[in-house]
C-alpha cells in the first residue's frame, strides 16, 4: 500500500507528459513522447545493462570508501578534540566547492581510467556519513557514561557497547543520503572521463541529438538509485532492530 501513492503520481506525470507531446507541436528532438523512451529501453536492453553495470561498480566502490572513511574519521574526531577542531571546519568548507569543478583536476592528478571516477564518487558521498556519524557519537546521554564508569568499562568497551550502537541510526541516515549522492558522483565522473556507463550514454545522446536515449539512461539511473537506497534501508532494518521497534 505504501507504493500506491508514489506510483499513482508517477503514472499521472507520464500521462501528462504524453498528452503534452500529442497536443502540442513540440519537436520530438526536444521532448520525445514516453513511447519513444520506452522503445529505446526495450530495443536496446544490452546497451543499458552493460553500461549500468559499469556505473554500478563505480558507485559501490566509491560508496564503500566513503562509508569506511567517513565512520573512521568521525570516530577519530570525536575521540580527539584537536582533530575535530582542525578538520571538521575544513570538511564543511569543502562542501561549497562544486564536485564537477574538482573532477577535471582529479583526471589530471590521477590519470584516465576508473580511479578519478571512484574518487569523485567517494568525495561527494563522504560528508553526509561523516557529519551524521559525528552527531550520533555525540548524542550519547550522560547516564550511559555514568553507568559505564560505575562498572569500570574501558574506553574501547564503552565505544563498542554504547557509543557505536547509539550512532548506528545516524550512520544509516548518512548512508541513505550518501548512496544517492554516490550515483550522482559516478555520473559526474563519467561526464569528465569515461568510455562507458550511464553518464557516458547521456553524453552520447546529447552529441547525437538522441533525446530518447538520454531520458532512457535517466530512467535507469533513477531505478538504480531507488534500488540502492532501499538496500541500505533493508540493511538498517536488519542492523538496528531497536529503531525498528520504535
């Protein structure tokens, strides 16, 4: 039942799109009807499948790097105030720099290939995980620390038994944001340096005036983003049962 409302809105938007294309004289090169996009998807499944796998690989590698790096950096920052005071403002300031402006520099520094694409993906998805993990680790109430002190728990035990479990919902909140940003980062990397991937298909469609190909690639990207987002939600459902009960 939860899917009924968004699906109904999606169907309504497609119907309005179809009506606009058929009731106006808009050029199909500018806005092809939904049927043309559907034909592009149906008649070239191998093209989209192979390129989506290339994009998916970059997304998963970049997201994994940002997840591990973001959590590790947050733990260090909350343990050592000097690191937090030094690097957290720099991390915040880095968010005003458009990632697409950094991507060409990464190609110059790292060369052609997958490395700069992975770097762009990791960079764009790193900050939500970092800031949410820092917030979660700092939200532990004083009664928990008092209890840990009363039983003589070490700092590592306190982290494993209290701080990290308490921060898990915040980590997953950041991860859900980061996985969608990772898809964007992978496409940005493909815009700058790629010979395959869904971003590359969008560029090819733009250069050849194949608008239906561009829209079909966007459909694949949207589907990929939804699936990955819900996989992270599923992982949260399994890993954080106390939030499920709440």
